C-alpha cells in the first residue's frame, strides 16, 4: 500500500486535480513555476512537490527536465478487439469529441482505392477529412473514403459532430462489422504539424484501415494520423496451443 500523503498534501493534490479537470490549465500546457503554484495553494514547496508527484503517478501531469511540469494530453487508446469510431472511443472515456471538416467531396476513386474497395475503376467515392479533438485539444486528423453507392448523400451531410460509423448505420443501414487495421510511425509534414500543433518532423502514429460489413464487403478506407503523445494501441496477444 502507498503511504498516506497526509491531509495537507492530499488537499493540495485535490485542488490541483480539480483545476486540471476544470481546464484551468489546458492539456499540453506548462504549469506555473513551483514558487508561484505553492503561493497560489498556500502550501510549502515541499508539500507542493509531493502533490505534483501524486499527480504524475496517476498520469495527470508529466515532468520535463529543466522546464517544469506539463499537463498531460488526453491519450486515446484502442480497446483490445473492440471496433469503435473515434467519437465512440472518446465518449466511452468520458471525453468530448470534436471535429472540424477540412474536406468533404464526391469524386472518382483512384485505381488503388477501387482495388482495395473492390469496386469498378472510376467508381464514385466520398472523401471526408476531419481534424479531430478531445475536450477541445486537437489530437489527430482522419481521412475516410467511402463507397458512394453505399451512402449516396454522405457528401451533403454535416459530419462535424457525428460519428461516421453511426451515421452510416443510422442514415444508410450500413453496419461496419470488421476492420483490417495497421499502425506505423511517421514524421509530421508541415501541414500536419500546423494542424496538430507540432514541430515539423515530430513523430506521429498513422493508422490505416479497411472496414467491412457483415458480408465481408469493403465499405470504406480510413487513414488516421495521431500525435505521438495522444495515442496508444493495446492488444491481447496469445501463443498458439501446441
């Protein structure tokens, strides 16, 4: 068991944790210096450091050598073997998903897209590109390419605050049952860095998927690019029985 931090440390911890929950200090921002923070809380710097250490243990803040304490960014984790949209994952963790539409258009599929979606060359697809956020903080961009014949009016719908999976099911009766998903690390280019508030060349994690309906027919292609500090992939791994 962890030792009791004592009432003064516990109170400082509680007040800081409440400030983080209320967004007094934004995700990714640096906390005030220890002297100022201790003065605001009315505690000694020794007490403050114990409270900060407790917040670091639960992942609320992180230390940066010589630069102080930073509020942790919300981390999106893929639950093992569960297929969820970004919005569904966010809501399941008590977070508020947001989106800004960067591009939404009806166009002709490329040869590669037509092949992966198993449609005829020059078939029509709907492309939706969005900047996604958690509690107002941008964490990823996603580009989704949907077979237009499966969702004829998708290009005209407002998808700002809607889950694409849920929209496909509710508006078009298309249920996503399975996704072939792969993740790899890349470096952010200038455009992506600007959108995600990163330095050009910063690490990002890229998830590519092909999503299928219950009959195994491809419905959409997806490419999601996460900040490296905002995404964790989890999986249960099993050894084959001999």
